[in-house]
C-alpha cells in the first residue's frame, strides 16, 4: 500500500489509521493469472461451505476433467451424476452450467475484456448469472481483478471489523456503511482488507481465550 493511501485512510478515519499502523503493510494482491470464469467456478463451490470441503469438490472436478479448470464446453458436457459425484448440489451444478454457458456467449468477460469495464458494469452483468450475487462479484473485483476502490458493505467481516475498532454495539447497516465508506475512496478495497484483519484478530483472541 502506498504512502498516499495510508495517509488518506488515516486522515479519513484516525481509528482505522491506528489499525493500519498496528497491522502493518497491506498484502492484498490480485490473482494475476486467474480468469473471471475460473474465479466464478471457485466462488460457487465455496458458497455456504467450509473452504476445505469446497477445495475437495474442486479437486474432484479437476481429477474428473483432467484439467486445472475445465473448459466451459467440457463442463457443459458433464452429466448431473458426474457433478454430484464431485460433491456439487443440484443448485450448484445448475450455477456452474450457467457460468459455462454465459462464458461461451461472452456474458462472462475474459480478464482482458474485464479490464475495459467499470466496476458497476461488471457487477450489473455478472449478477445476471445464476447463483451469483453482488458480494460474489465484489470479491472477484477485489481478489481477482485487483480493483482498488470496492467496498463490500454486505460483508459480515468488514462490518464487524468496523464495529470492533470503533467500539460500536451493533454493526452499521449496509446503506449507512456505504456512506461511511465514501470517505475511504479511492482506496476502499484496502480499507476493507484492514477491517477484515480486525475481525480476524478478534476471532483469534476469542479462540485463544
């Protein structure tokens, strides 16, 4: 994180500035080689599951298709039984097929094409996919595409981190939180990363206690 970003966030929110000094350098970095198609496949696998279980499902899918990421056409050719054998529910299998189908028709852009689209345009387009909501697209924007100014106001961890560092009794509601986050622009992704760290730190302390 640049000195300019640190100074901006600390000036916008001195309490967040103290957290930044305590946590240290932001290690947020985009997954440079990952295509949006692959990120969405992974996101569907991880929905409502522990990361270990989701990775096991993806591992079985890779073994079945003999590819790090099955091509969209190959994924569409898999039977319901094959996808169930990997651990995907009927709803998740339907979502995977829609992602593959919409990748082939160009709705899911390539990484290069996505670079020419705004955050808002990507959210609007990708939220039309089955099983994909705004939060999932925001995670793709931050962690896959490296967009610097995304503030996921529906994310429990980000809101909880803000609550904790500010000593609030309750998390801010999404609409109010969006207004709060405007002060962090144009570095809202970095602000979110630090708020996640605050929430993670609280969980660690609770576990050790």
